[in-house]
């Protein structure tokens, strides 16, 4: 099975969601050429011809599980935890989790 690094996998996942290398570079605060390097290595490892082909091959190989990635709510926060990521690093999910906790406290009081 092909082993992608965390960043290579993140680039392929982001491409699957429609993000560009430039979008990722801005989001991660790194140079676009660095993101392109991650994408290029993922393409090579998967034996793909393009990033779109890499997404397809990664899905077929089970590297991308095909489930939509949730963000900005309790389910997104929990999805990060299940993937072994620090959910506090995703600001929308952290804010969504705080809102969820507040709502649960309100329900418990009534």
C-alpha cells in the first residue's frame, strides 16, 4: 500500500475538496512551491498523471475514505479526534465544539 506523508495526504484531500495549491499555501502559511512539492510527491507515489488522477487513485486505494469532512461543528471536532489530529488546530471546529457544549449546558438546565 502507498504511504503518503501527512502533508501529502492533506494536499490530496484538499484537492478532493476543490482547494488549490495557492489556497493551501495561504492557509498553512508556507510557499506555494512547497505545497506543489507535496502534491508532486503524492502524484508520483500514487503513480498518477495529475492531482485529479491522484485523488481518484487515493480514493480507490482507500487512502481517502470517501466520507465528507465536517468542519465547524461538534461532528467536525470529533472527526478530527478520530483521525488522531488535534481538533483545537481547526478554528471553526473548536468554535463549533464550544457552541455545542454551551447548548448541552442549556439543555441540561431545562
